[in-house]
């Protein structure tokens, strides 16, 4: 099977899995592309194309989760207000830090294990919203990191929300989706401002069609058909995949 077809199938699968938990899938797209001849492209090229796909899939996921009644604007807004400018600034920077990747991988795996163990809440009456100052401070940190490494921030925000009991799994998915969309857009704007935009429309076009298909099916499944428990398990899988991608990347297996 031609490599390009394999890439398209991989992107479709990643979009389905990530959209089912309200994520855009940037870490998954980077993993797929880095396992192919696209790995020879610059990190900037990979990051920007992943952001574009993020915008589409996160937008689809948010639409489905919001329509299903799972979005809580009181939870979402404090995080977004500060994360957008932080992601914009992060998009202006180019950083490569092995120590950061190591720590991040451990944190993601730890969070996935805790979520698999049942930590979190499943009913709205068990939810305790964070203080606005805490949410805004968290938004700054996650937004900045997201802009630097080229993701939307869902892999950081979702486990925090779940483990702190700040939302049910589906509420977290809705918040993560809009958070990811906003950060991906801000990060991309940062790249444009510094004159570093490098998109290949002839390649991006087929990628977009595939993630639209996978994202639509995944978001519909997660928001309307799966249980809170299933969404939490899927989130744990997504976190493990993200950690695996970053860990192998440190050894040059995924660039």
C-alpha cells in the first residue's frame, strides 16, 4: 500500500480517537507524519500542519459536545482568556528541550493511570469549579507550552480537569475542544506574525478531508453514544499515545 494512503488512513483513525474525547489530535498527527518520509520536513512544517488539522477536528468535537449539552462556559472561559495570549507568545518561540519531553511523558502516563483507576467525577452534582485565579494561571502555563511545542493543550488540560474533579468526562471534552481550537489558532497566528508560515496546500487538502471524516464520526460517538466511563478510558488511551510519541521522539524514533 502506498505510503500516502497509509498516512491518510492513520490521520483518519487519529482524528476519530482524539475527537471522541474532545481533542484535536495534534500529538497523534505529529506521530503519524514522523513515522513516514514526512519526518524529513522541519519541525516548524510539521507543527503548522498539525495545528491546521487541530483547528478542524477540535471545532467539530466542540460542536457535537456543545450540541449534546456538555459545555459549561463558566468552566471554559477563565482558562481560555489567559491561554490565548500565552499560546500566541509561545508560537513566536522555537524550543527543543529533552528534559521537558521526559518530564511531560512521565506526567501524561501518571495521569492516564490515575484516570484508568477511576479518579474523577461522573455526575454534574459532584463537580467543583476551580477558583478563577487558579484557572487563569493554569491557562497561562498550558497556553505557553502549547504554543511552543505545536499542540492545542488538551493533553495537559484534560487530565487536570478530570483529576481535580472540575468537570465530568464529557464536560471536560467540551472544554478541551474549544480550548484546543483557541490555542491552535493563537499559536498559528504567532507563527504568521514572525513570518514563519510554511504550509503545503496540496498536501494539507487530502489531510483535511480525512480528519473531517474521522473527527465527525469520533465526536458523534463520544458526545452522544458513549458513557462518561468510556470517554474517560478513551482519554487515558489518548494520554498514553501522546506520552509514547514524545518518549520515542527523544530517541530519534519519532522526530
